[in-house]
């Protein structure tokens, strides 16, 4: 009985070279077939434009390039992603009863949300950093497997991780369910990751602060503790970033607002600004500057109502898709069978469409550029605001 030959695939490289491999080969094996030095330096791959773990199999013809630490984008993503896992492992090593949730990469670093009875303190962050460096220096391997949904749920129910059970149930049926190990610590994650913990620079990260965060951003769900961190490829890059943060703190608009008597905010008007004379002078000056720039750009200035009937918001789609983020204004009119329902505008564009619709327009009128110094009101959590910024 003849054996079936393995399926062959073609991999195309950035230099135009094309090589034949067996289907299911991993980027790590591809790198090794090119040069032992590349296999040692490899951290991940780009496969048809997607960021690919070195352990994931390639099953069809593809374009491929191998990433190393010299590739800033992939390198920083992996360093920060691995540090999220390493931090979660360190937290559970120090406080085994802590429940873990999610830890995505963000600008300059990452965060991870934890369910822990006691609040984290600044001293705790130092202890976590020290534990993380132990894990990094151990240079433990990172590995991944694809699990069935049933096995993953059974595992997390056994280990007492209810948030992970919920996340497993949220993953679409047609997506692989990947488990990653950093040493003997395991987490649900789509990847990719580095190949061992020692690839993370041990002196180029810093845990910065702790904040509260509702589970999945839902105020009806448990309040968790979110630890933030920043990370870079080198200690010098980290020092430069921390210096930038120190300088930015000196120029924080909330601090300057108090010192220069520009504005204030108070509980009776959440998310709204009481502009003082000095602040309003700056505001008006900036507005005048923008007006000049808009005129040069061919814009016309308009102004539209703050409160508009729900009929307009239904026509624009906001009522169906955005109603929970709108301030509703109900009015009882004498003799009317029903209340009149209006809403503060959360966006300017539907009102601008009404100006465009008013009267006939010719193609000669286009493009028509409208600008408005309008106020938009949105019903959002207070945590969405940072001083006067959203």
C-alpha cells in the first residue's frame, strides 16, 4: 500500500525567494532552515500580513518574513504582551487567591485586571516587579496549545477562574481557543508571544499605578483592580519615557488650571467646565485661530440646536444604536396626549445634514464643508473623562 506524500506549500520571502515546505511547518522551523543564527534571533513572523507566533503551523501557501528584536513594532508588542502574562503570574505567586481576567497591550505598555479582596498598594507594585524579574531571569519556555472549549471550561472551573470561563464562552465557535504557558503558569490568550521569558528585557519595564475598572466595562459587574505597566526594548528608552511623564505631570492641564485660575469643575455639573476669565480668553483666542484656518480651508461656520426631537435621532439611527449614551429630555405639553421626547445632541453631523437638506443643492455647490463650535452632550461614565478632556 503506497504512502500519501505530505502536502507541499510554497512560502514567499521579502527578498523574492520562494521555498517549498511541508504543510504544517512552523515559522521557527522555517527560520532554522534558513540559518541557525536567524532561528536563535527569531521572535515571531509575519504571515500574509498577520502577526504569527513561531509555534503556529502554516498550512497553505503564504508570504512570510521572520521578526527579530530589531523589528520595533512586533518586538514591543510581544515584550508588552509577555509582561502582562508575567505580571499576572507574579501576582498569583504572591497572592494565590487572586482571580485573573484580561491583560491587553496598550500605548507604551499594558494593563491587567485582577479580582482581589485587598487593594494593591505602592509597596505591592514593588514586590510584583521583583517577582516578575525572577520569572524573566529564569528564562522559562513559552508554549502554546489549542484546546477544545469543553476542556478549557473544565480547567478553569477546576482552578476557580470564573472570569476565564466567561471569556471562553464569549469566543466565537469558529476561532481557535489557545492556551499559553509561561513556565508552569497558564493563561487563555490569542497570542502571539515570545519563545521564553528571558527574551523580555528585565530592566526596561515599570509598573506605574493601580486603578479601578468594572469587569468588561459594565458598571453592573464586579469592580476589579487594574495594574498598569510600561515597557520598552532598553533601559534608556524606559528612562526617557519616565522623564517625559514627569515633565508632562508638571504641565498637566488640571494643575495649570488651578495655578493660573483658568477653570474649575464641580459636582453640580459633572463633565462640564466653569471657565474663568483667564481660561476663556485662551479658549476664545484658540477659537479665533481655528476660524481663520477653517476659512482658508473653505469651511463655512454654522450653529445648530442643542435639543432636538427624537424623530431626527430615529432617522439618523442614533435612537436605536446610541440611545443609552444620550441625555433624554421629556416635556409635558398642555393638552397633548403624549409627552414630547427630545434629546441633547451627542453629535453635530445629523443637524448639519438638515442644513444641507434645506433648499436645493447643485453639484456646483460641492464640496460643502461645514464646521461648528458646538457642544455635544453624552451620557458616559465619569472615568471616560480626564479633566476637561475625553
